[in-house]
């Protein structure tokens, strides 16, 4: 999969993604992004892809996650007891397998992941970049519900490229969490 030019969401999935990620604030929320396999096959640098469904996940950050990732996983080396769910997220690998199986059976594919930065901007952190294991789509929602999408290229993870998000027509500031510049 190459960097898409833009992404869009089917139906109300953008709203669902936003609220499910922010529901666990001040902890980071996370989800998997599922889209059409056919669109992946035809993807080109000019393409845009459609998120057909969101797979909400529990933030599985905590010492017990190490039991499931195997001793060779990068998580073991990067583990830091100072981090909490307020500053880190991890999706349980077993949940990823479930999502992949579910998607494959419907001719869909897991396209990437989404998470929230309840205390910061919607920009990938250095940890986000270091942990990206392959080229992937990463969506980040900030504390005000603003969404930004990024393409992380394997080998160039220090320079994530932003991907335009095509907002549905009903999207306006009234749908977002009231921020410092909100009217209401
Ligand atoms: Zn992050």
C-alpha cells in the first residue's frame, strides 16, 4: 500500500471514531481502520481510500500486554514503567488478529490504526513513529476532536506525511468538542 492522496469515511464512521476515541479521555483511545480490499489493490500515489468501518479497541497498555507479544517483540525493549494509558496506547495483538480475520471474511482489510492525544496535538509523537513497524495509515484525534491523518513510511518514519481527510458535509464545528475557539 502506498501513500493515499486522501481518505474519506463511509456513513457516520468519522463521528463514531471521534467519540469512541475520546470516550476514555484523559486516557488515549484506539481503534483499527477497516476498508475495502479492492481499493487497496488499485491504490496509486494519487488515490484516495475509504474507511468502511471502525473497529474500536480497548487501550491494552499495561504490563500484562507483554505476555502476549513474545519476548522478541520490540515492546519489550521499549517498555517504560513511567508511561501510562494517558500517554501511550497499544492494541492487543489478539484483537488485531480478530479484526484481520473478520475483515478478510468480508473482502475487507485492516488499513491502519487510529488513536487519540487527549492532552496534545494530532501529530505523531516520537514514540508513535518509533513503534510503527511497517508503512501504515495513522489517524490521530486531538483533545478538541480535530482529526488528522498521517502516512508513516517504513524507513522514513521520522518524516510522516499528512494525508488529507475528506470531511462529510455535515461535519462542522458543532460536531466537535468545545475548544478555545468554539462558538458555543
Ligand atoms: Zn500518539
